[in-house]
C-alpha cells in the first residue's frame, strides 16, 4: 500500500515539475521518458542504434504521453507503456522523422 502511495506521489510530482519548473521540468520529464523509450527500443530491436527512433518518439509525443512514459522510469515499464511507445512510433510524423534521422535526410 505504501509503495502505491509513494508511486502516486512521485507521478504527481513529476507532472507538477513539468508545469512548475517550465522548461527545466519539461527537460526532466523528457530525459526520464527518453531512458524508458530507449530501453524499450533496444529490447525490441537489439543491436540497432535506438537514438534516432527514441528522439523521434519523444519529439512526437504529447506532454501527457511524455509524463506517462517518464513515470515508468519510477514504477517500471508496463505493457500499457510499451503499447503507448509503439503507438507513437507508428505515427506518420514519427516514421518520417526516424527515416530522416537515420539516413541523414531532411525531407
């Protein structure tokens, strides 16, 4: 029970950091989310440089999606988080971004 309360408080604080700290809070959440996304991509595609896809997923995620993913850095990645990452990765803008970043193009 205490763990659930602690995790709930941590998630609330993370969301509050984004709003209260402005750009610094946004960067904190984005960095936490990048770690989660990078791990998920590396697990799904071992041996592939995950950075281009990770950056594009984060860049094409909404603020609320970034918070949801970043919370996984605190509580562990769930299937719902993995599904969210895959959904964002499949968006046309994310696919376009990934292709451009991977090939060094600017389409």
